[in-house]
């Protein structure tokens, strides 16, 4: 056990942020090094890191600089500090004036020692300034790239050989030994950083002169900064990912699918891996899924009062089909899991057929569909009928056989949940009929259809209210009367949202309640436009209209609604 030095405590006391009792608590705190003092203060809830460092900078006679507000750092300045050194000490150079390098650090009590080390390493005088550790890390990753220290070491040593990959069966990102291959550490760093940024997907894409890595965050792709020499390690990186997914590293001609189960940032994550051969090598996509968590409840979906009432009544029916529609990545599975969570009681037997099983739900029998061995949605659904189910969920209705089994199940006293790929709710009926299902069967079995899209949520910290220019609305083919007397918000951008103005996502919905009048139209094989118009007449809120409600509530922007509903009528 090592306690905080009394001299350091005296400096901390001079900040006037802590009373005597809190100083005594710090005095008794076990720390391993001076850098952990700040972490201990934050962990104990005594002060925020930024407030503490600003006050401490005044006491120590140092300058505090928010490095996240520096738009651009010259590459010549960045190159004065080696990547390994920058990541090891969590520092980043921000200025070079004459013979003095200004370096941002997060550990104020190591400034003198660090200045001496950097002076010897660089041959220049060093001036240190303070900043929050997370902001320094982000700037270091921006300029050196994610895993920049690891890449620099590999490139220096010329370690490009894919055959050197080990075959570890357990992947734990929190237990990396220094003796492990650097390529293993680099891949782990890429995955770990993706999780920290809230990415849902990682794309590793070979180009002609580079290996591009992109994260999908809040539905949008962002290229991550990596060293330009990364393409030299392309083969090794791809091989490592394939080893983790138990895929054949020798097979590079055919697409392959695999899974990775890892522990990252103190939680378990499942990763779906898909490879695809391209002209410049194998492209790999990784879908990150939170294992054992992430189930959204009904009240968290964001349904308006009318839509919530329709869906609640539909999912508590003894029979019928409830469909969720939308393009890939629109949150359909999230909604289905929310429905299942709502009705999952001990007196109901619930069976699901999924590809893949994205979230494990206790109390529910979940089956992983494997078409390559003949375990299709249709075959699983057919077997479900012999398992005495009350409720069944099939991940997607893709063909006539699956559709007919689902409809027959609903007509014989079962409640069925499933998804379809359609642009709107009314399009679900045409889609089923196109699968050669009889219109009268569709009309009699489908109870409700929910169409949805995901859009980005405005950052709650930096969003700003603004008036809407009527001329701009007309240019976007929007009726200005809709916005008369309404307050809308625009994006601003701040460090919390990565300057994007958005943080997180939410859904907009279109819930069609199948009434007797709509059943008549479906039976007559009426066009989707007629069915939609009738549903609107009966009170259905369209995707675009639900989007406007989200705009008026300050949830999102006009631009986001237009982006995700561009295929809808204005």
C-alpha cells in the first residue's frame, strides 16, 4: 500500500476544492503512482477532473489548455514525440516554438521528471501544460492513430508476417501481456476503441494504397485515424481477426461468417464477423453486440400515446401476426425484443428463431437459424408448432414457405412476431401478397404493422434553439405552416459529441392498426397508397409526421428527419 505524499496533499489542499475531511480521505487512499491521484479524486466523487486540474494548474504555476479545442496540430510538431512515448505517458505535443516543445500532460506531479525525459529524447526544451486525460488520449489517437504506439513498434521491427499469429482461444482485452504479439494488441485496441466510442460496426477495408478502418457511430460511418503504413500489416491484421473468429486463414477466395466472444472495457461483447474477397484483399465487417444486455423496454422505444396503445393491444392478443418493417439497421430487432420483454411471463411459452441471436433473454427459448445445414426459418417455425408454443418470433419472413407457416400459426391460436423489409407499414401487405400468399389470409392474420427508422439524437449539451426560415422550408418542399409557432433546434458541436452535434439515436414510427375497413382493402388487393391513405384517415401517424413531432420536442433536427424519410411522401 502506498499513500499520497504529504507535499502533494498540501498542493491539493491549496486548490480550496476539498475540506479537511476529504483531504483525510485522500490521505488514506491507496495509490500506485501519482497519476492515480486524479483518478482517485474523480472516483471518490470529490471533484470533476477538469475543475480539479484547472485549480491545480493555478497552484502549481502551470497553464491549463483544452486540447480538444485545438482544430489542427502541425504534423511536424506531432513528429517531435514518438507514438510509443505519447501513449505510454498519455501526452501530446501541441506547439513548437524555436527550441521549445509544448506538451499537454494529465499528471501534474510528474511534470518535472517528464520534462527531463523528453528533453533527452527529443533534444529540445519542454514546456508542459495540463489537460484532462481523456482529451489528450483522443488527440493522440487523432494524430498517431488508434493503436499508434503498437503500429510504430511493429513497423520499426518489420513485423509483417501473418504466420506469426497465435491461436489464443480466449480473448480478453483487459489482460494483454507485454510478451503478446503486437498485432494482437493492435486488433484489441481497435475493437476496444470502437466500443468506447459507441460504434455498432467496424469495417476493415483494403484499398489500393491503404488499409481503411471505419466505425459506424449513430448510424454514420467515420474513418478512424491510423498510421499510413498500416497497409503493410494488412495480411497480419486480417489473419488475426479470422483466427479470433475461428475462420480458415488460408481461404481467401470465398466469403465467410464467424463469431467472436470477447471481454472489453469490463463487459462481455459478441462480435459477428463477415469476410468478403475484394480485388485488393479481404474486406472484413464486424458487428458489435452487447452480450446479456441492451434490452430496451416498451416505454423506452419513443412511441407516441396512440401508437403505444395500438402496439400494446396487439402484443397482448392471443393470436395474430405483429410485423415490424424497415430497412437493415433500422432497429427492428430492438423493437421485437422490447415486445417480448413486455409479455415474457412464466405462464407463456415463447420460442424464437433468429439469425443471429443478438440478445440472450432469460425465460425464452431461442434458436439460432443455420441455413447452411438446412435449419431455415421455415423448418424451425414448422418444428415450433410441435413444441406447444404460445408466442413465436421469427427473425424475418423471407419467402412464401415461411410466410404461410407464420400465417397458419396465427390462425390456429398463436401470436407471431416477425420482420419484413418494406418502406412503410402499408407496404407489408403488398410484400406478403407478392410472396403468393392469398390476400384474404393476410387480411385475417395480420393484427398490426410497425414501420420504423433510426435517426440521430441532438446532443443535449450543445443543441441550440433557432428560428426556421420559411423560404428554406419551401426549398426543402416542406409546408412552412407545420412549423408556425414551433421551436426547433440546430446542431452546434462540442467535445461531448465529438463536434458532430449528435449523440445517440432514437426511432420514429408508423403504426398501422388493421381495422375491418383495412381488411376489406387488403382482401381486394388494393394498392399500398390506398391502404396508407385509409390508415391515415383512421388516425395513423406517418414516419415523416412522427419525425416532425421529434423535431418539435428538441429530440432531433429537420435535416435528420428528411435524411431517414426521403423515400416517404412530403
